[in-house]
C-alpha cells in the first residue's frame, strides 16, 4: 500500500483496498503453533487440504461460538479485540482474541496491572481436567501466546506494554473455565524465528524442510491435513504402529473407577471388606490429600 498524507488519507486508502488479496501468502500463528515447519511450508505453497468431517466442523463451530460469547463477556475489560499484527520479514500475520487491561485499582498485586494478550481455547472435558491438574497450558498454546506477544510488540513498536498472555480455557462439556498465564520468552521465540528463516530460504529454492518436523511419537501425525503428501508423517505412523499399545487415560480411569465401585457395592452387600483396589477416600487418606 502506497504511503498517503494524513491519517484520514491512510484510512481511506486502506478501506478502498482488498488487503486479503495483497502479495504472497503469510504464516498463521495457529499453523506455526503446531510445531511442524513442513506443515507451514505446505500451507505457504497452497497445498490443498481435505474438507473437515461433519463432526469436526461441528466441534469447530462450538469453539467459534464460545470465542464470541467470551469476547462479549470481557468486552468492557479489553483495550481491543481481534487485534491484528503483521511481520513481513517472517511472513507472519494474525489476530489475537483480545488485549485485556487490568487497572491498578482493580488488583491487589501491582505486577498484575496492565495489558495482557487474551487467547480463548475450547477443550473437551478430559483435556480440561489434565490442564487443571497440571496448571500449565498445552505446548502449542504456549507457543501461540509467544507468537502474539512478540508479534504485537514488534508491529506496534512497543506502544502496548504487554505483561504476558492469558490462555482462557473453556470446558466444552461443562462450560467450566480455567485461566493460565504465559510470560514472554525471547529466547524461545528467537529459536523459532531462526527456524522460520531457514524454512523460507529453503522454499525460495524449492526445498521443503523435511527434517524440521514433529517427533515420530507425536499424536498430531494422525490428524495432519497433509498426511497424504507428507513422507515424514507416513514414516512416523508406521513407527507408531510397531510400538506397544497403551490404553488411553480416560479408558484406564473408567476401568479403575468401575473396579472401585464394584468393590464398594460388594462390601455393602456382604458386610465384609474385600481385597482389591482401594477407594478414592482410602487413597486420599493414605496420601494425605
């Protein structure tokens, strides 16, 4: 976009130009957060993706509705929502869900006052329980938060002094909430920016970053949209097939719970204490919970 005189001229020119059709494709923060440079390279090349299954589309729709509802609920606490940034050097642009402002007189902790990037995530109940127990965001969400913290600071020239990011999880099944903080990690971002530069340089020479991929045991290979054309992904799934099978955490938890309930029911029927898995109350007493 050419430079015009005056703020009004800039606004008029911007509104009269379709920005989405300008120039080469850019990297989306959510794509980079997947952690696979080969995936990002395929996306920049415009490789086609298969359409979503109907069920996946419905899940994504629930997440979109959740985002909108949470944004409405926090609208008066935000400096802005759907905040854009763009860094041409790394071909990254995107929108963060919002920038929360905490006034100094609204918190007892002085360090908390100020501006925070907001990122909303909707997760299934089993995933929510893991996050609540761990009190740490998912790795891909931490990376996405780091991208926003870096990108917004760069794009706005530090005009918005960001304390950090808040990842706000909503349980898709119960609508319970969990908010976790992420603080800027310049060293982490420096490593990712170096990887982006290598990937872009390779693409300019028609080379794909086939070595900069997720480890073979990563669950994301199964759900990758580019699996049909991704040789490292295919090799990873072949490797996974040869590994010992493990029961999913939820299945294991259900099995243990059923055994505990069956033991308790048997004791109630017979009036005698049975050998077997301890009840949750017994475990809690033994572990001083």
